[in-house]
C-alpha cells in the first residue's frame, strides 16, 4: 500500500502558513493535491473545472494571434496550464506573491502541471498582483508599462471574500480602472469566484468595461455527492 498522506511543502508566510499536501482518496481511487493557508483550504485537484474554464472563457473573446497573457495567482497551475494549451498565446507572465508556490512547480511536485514551468512562453513574477495592478509600472518587472491582451485572476475566494483586507480596494471602480490601464484596447479581464454571480460587483464591472458576462460554471462534487458551481466573470476593455 502506498503513502495515504504526505505533506509535500510547508512554510510560514506573512499571510499565514502555506502548505501543499497529497492524500490518497480510497473512495475515488485518486491522489488529491490540496493547498491550505493555515486551516483554510484554498484549492483542490478534485475541483479544477472552473480554474480551467477561467482560461478558456477569458481567452475566447480575443481575436488574432501572438497573445500576451497575465495569470494572477499560480496555485495548482490549472489556469496557467490551460492558457498554454491555446496556440495563440505568445507569452504568459504568472504573477505570484508566494515564492514557495512557484518552487512547487519548478520542482515538479505537481505531476498534472508538468511542462508549465519549462514552457519557453512562461515567466514567473514573484510579486504582489494587487500592488502591481495598482502601479503605473504594471505587472512585468522587466518591462514597466507593458500591456497585455488578457489578465486572468484567481487569488481571492471572491470579490467579497478576500484573503487579505488590502485586496478589497482592487474590486472597486477605481481599482479596476487602474488595472485596466495594463490591458491593450479590447483586452480581457477574467476573474474566478467561489460565490454565485454578485449583482453589485457586476455593476462595478460595467462602470469600467463596456462588455461584461458572468458565467456560472457547474461541476460534479464527489465529496458532497452533488453539483457545485463557481462564477467566472469575463469583462472586455
């Protein structure tokens, strides 16, 4: 019998203790990879559907080729890995505040994300996404003021349920206006949320972006034996 539980990485950070663990689920007969911040679950490899759809829905409205993409929040890598499956993506900058998470991928601790770190289109920026979005220099530390065709964000649980109080200012009209400066004309901002569509946040989006859609992404939840749903907001500049 193999190892049923293994803590692959753990470290104290300014946001709390971040950990990556692998456990064997005997009922499903699969290895489950989970990320925790202190005692709070951030993500699980059992539920990647909405993270995958974040990339697909976020890139779908874009025309043309040679797309430059920002992924805010690396996590288990599903959004970034899916973005790389789009042949029109020329470059992908992954903005991640926790260097530990970047090292998980560079060390190959996540077999389903194999190839993400080694893809020549991938670069990692070890920085705070929200501070970069708010700044005039933007996301790329090597090219201040660089613009992108898409920003795909999956960090907070939702615009109302943030991991740190400092993030709240981003989900306002002023905060989104400052982020939108880093998009090309007709560029896309896409956001994952664990909550149902939020009418107030949709109103805020419409003050910044001419076109906005809230997609409800449904998926099977084997732990609770029911269907679950997340929201992916897609807004076009």
